[in-house]
């Protein structure tokens, strides 16, 4: 039983929850998602638009994959055409477009998990809760979920996640907490997240333009010798940062994209850092 838990969930924040099996990680996530209610204490503040991916997704439902996503989209307040468009988009991003018309009970475990993740993302939640959401996904889908998490944080959402792989989103989390002795405390050395793979982006804005506020991943920045700016950011935030710079008003010009010094890189390239595939979950 969890006791004395005190946790703030600010916007633009990625939070990792750690702890041994059976310590209450899933219980905490269910409380945050509003599925369970605390027997003592209270959860304060405005209830954000929330989406949740459970550790185990029940596929025994009378829907096709696309039909289920459209149904959930409607529950979240989307019109049917918009829900259908987003369902197609997310199934495509996770490599499951070919299963759009497949009944949920006939899907493989991995494809079912892609549907579970897609239903949480299509409504663009303000609070995204992920309980071992990467389990069962193939390498490409895991990478896509990493990017989707970075996009939600960049858009101002709060993402809270649990994962068995200590490397998951390494370099991106703003805070890491650990459940110990029925309580919650800052993990030792946290946030170690800021020391993982990083990307350096050389960019130039229009003359006199200030650096845009609220850039994804809170990048470090320094003047470049050519008068531009060198941004250094966690690798998982690099796509969102590039998008923010290119769509700024006025837009910035991207001059170079490279791995930050000291990061593993594919031989003979000067592109983004190489991330070795994460082993499949047992």
C-alpha cells in the first residue's frame, strides 16, 4: 500500500517511475490516471485530459482495430471523421495500418499493444500515463512511441511512465522517482536523464530574432562561430526541436545536425546518434 506520496505533475514534463516488482508502480499510475481513487489523501488541481496505456490490454472487445480507435476518439470528444483520420494516422505510424479492419481478438499481442498505444495518443492528451507500454512492441514501434512521447511533452503535456528497461528514454526524463518502503522518493542521482544520447543542431534565425521560448527538450544553446546558434538536446527531443525551429514565426534555418560529442555514432556518418535496438521483451 502506498503512503505519504507527494507528487507534482507540471506541464512540459516527462516523469519516470521506478521500483521493484510489487511495490505499487501500477497502483500509482492508476491513481494518476483517475481509474482508482486514493483511500486517504487527495489529488488536487484541474483534471487534465488524460489517456492511459495499461500493462495488459484486453483485446476481447467487439471492435475492429480501427473501429475501436474511432469509438475511443468519439468518447474523447472527436467527431467521427476526425477520429477516423487520426486512427488511420496512428495505425500507420505504428506499422499496423494493414490490420485496421481486423477484429481485436484476432490481433497478435504486438499489434494489440500498438492499438492500445494508439488509443492513448489519438486524442492528444494533456496527461499521458504509460505502464510498460513498450512491452510487446517491435523495435520500429518502440522508436515511434519514443518520438510520440517527445511530441506530447513538446506540446505541453505531462507524461508519466514505467518501463522495465532502464535505458528507456534515457536522456529525456525531467524527473525520476522510485517507490521504496511504500513511499515515493527522488531516485538516486536523478535526473540522470540529462546525460544520455544527445544531438547538436546548428541553426540560424532571421537577423535580430530571439531564440523561441519553450523549445522542446529545454535545449542548451550557445553562440556559433558563424553567428548562428548551437542547440544541444536529448536525442528523443531532436525531431520535435527541429519541427519547432522550422515552424517558428519567423522560421529558423537548419545548417547542420550531428551527434553531440561523446555519443555513439554509426561509422562514417555525421547524422543523428545511433541507438542500438532494445532487446525484445521476454
